[in-house]
C-alpha cells in the first residue's frame, strides 16, 4: 500500500512453500504497509480542512487523484484497519490449528499482555506529550477532525477511564478503539475456529454469509456484527491456508491471482471511487463500505499465496514496517497531533516532513523499549495461564 497495490503482478516462477511455518513473513509485511497507510491517512486528515476541497473534488486536481482514484490506497486508513482485522483472524489462529495441546486461556493471557500493556504505555506517551507541549485550540481549524477528535487538555478522571480501553473512545490516542475488537475476537476465537473447521469445506457460501453479516452490521450500525465477521473471514483463510498455498503454486492460479489482486485493491477503496454517485453517509454508501471487506480478503489471500506480491512484502522495507507496525500504529497519532497544534494545521506539509520520519523513529524506539520486551512477558503469561488452568482441572478431578 505504500505503492498502489494494483500495480503488483504475479510471479512467473513458483515460490517455495512455507507450510511448516506458523508465521508468513509476507503477512508481517502487509501489516507494516497497512500501518504506514494509517499514518498517511491521519496526515491527510490534518491537511484536509486547510487545503482540501469544500465539496466534491474537481476532476484531475490533486485531491481528486488522491480521493477518487486507486491512489486512495495510499491514505485509506479505515480500510487498512479492515486489513489488520483479517490478518489477525488469520495469524492468531495458525498456532491453534497446528498444535493439539494448544491452550486457549494461555492465548487470552498472551493477547492481553501484547495488546493492553503496549496500549497503556502509548496512552502514557500521548498524555506526556499533551502535558509537555501545550495545545492551543486556535492553532487548528475550528470544527476540523483535529479540533473534534484530538484533545487539547486533560483531566485525571478522563485519563483513568481511558485506560480500560473499553469505555467510549480514547481521545489521547483515538486509534486505540481497534483493540477492543481485537480482544473481543480473542474471546470468541475458539468458537470461530470450530465454525471455520466445520464449514471450511463450504468456504465459499460460508464466506459469502460472513460478508453479508458484515454488510448488514455496517448498514445497521451494529458494531459487533460489522467487525467480528471480518476476523472470522481471516480464520476461514487460516483453515484453508494449506489448500490455498498448493493451489496458488499452479500456473492457472497465478493467472487468476494476477486478476484478483488489482480487483481487490479497487474494491477495498470502492466507497471513495463511487462517492460521486453514492453519497457518503447514506445506507448505500454503508453497504459499499461493508463490501470493501471483500477487497481486504482478496489482498490477504494474494499475500498468503505463492505470488510476486508475497515476494515484494518479504522485502526489507515492508519487513521493517511489519516489525514495528503495532508500535508505529500506537505512537504516530500523538506525534502528528502534537506537531499540528504546535506548528498550526496550515503547516501540514512541515508537520508531515517532520512527523512521519519522527513517527517511524519513535515506532522503532517503542518497539525496542516496550513492545519487544513485552513479547517475553506475554510468552510467560501464556505458559503460566495454561499451567494454572491445567492444575485447576486436575485438582477438580481428585
């Protein structure tokens, strides 16, 4: 997504299978690219009120190219989050499918440590920036996204309430809303795995049903129905992953995937491409937004299959972004917002020139100092939780 996904082709030679690996490097790379897209998305939100059009962009202007063509892939932040959710549904499930003795309590304990502890550190980081660098409301356009969604002051009760990550939004770092759905998925994951395993043979109608539920949830404003099927589709891919890899290595599959990838990229941003004829905010636009999930699934399938797209995602830049993706996601918004309040949102090019490299550097530092050490804590939590549950079960049988 740092380049237009539609421009990526399919390899003419087979790619070595990785069926014995629980971790596909290409999926890490895709996650990293998606995280960088979210960074650019928030930069564009800062720029929009001062340099964007007041209504529909005039054809062939800069904003028209960015908002009404496949170049929207570069800044499609919400759509990048949909890709995150599909990826979570896939990669979190893989260890459970490969190990008979897999511990679900251990998974939940591990996920809590890996999700919530870095998030709490990110809230502390954002709050520190808010205290150290005073935010003057007059520095940003009134009524803009920055003025409405990013706080310029704080109170202890508000800060303490936000640490639950479950009560309303998280103004200090409002990208953290996604974590409540990541945790919800962890809690229902055993049921998702059973359903996907039972229905995996009928993957097409099952996938269509899940897509339909997601569309219904998006149109009806039912968040659980709109988001949880996204994770389930990732779980369905995980159950069918070996078959997908075998199929993707055939010559006919490479031709099919060469078409699937650009179509999926277009479908992923369909709401923006159709905005001139399907006004945003309408039920029809919400339905189109739900259908965009199909594009996210197609992109993940192409990344998991034996394609050149996978090879590109295994390159050094996507892999670096993938390594720091969660940390980058956690710290970038407070940095961009702080610079926008400090320099004024009318100086958004300077905010971007300073903020994007600084976010990357801070993401790397946060990964090294916070996230990576917590990986070890998460592994210990996983083992301890599994052992505690096992001991309790044995004690109950005596």
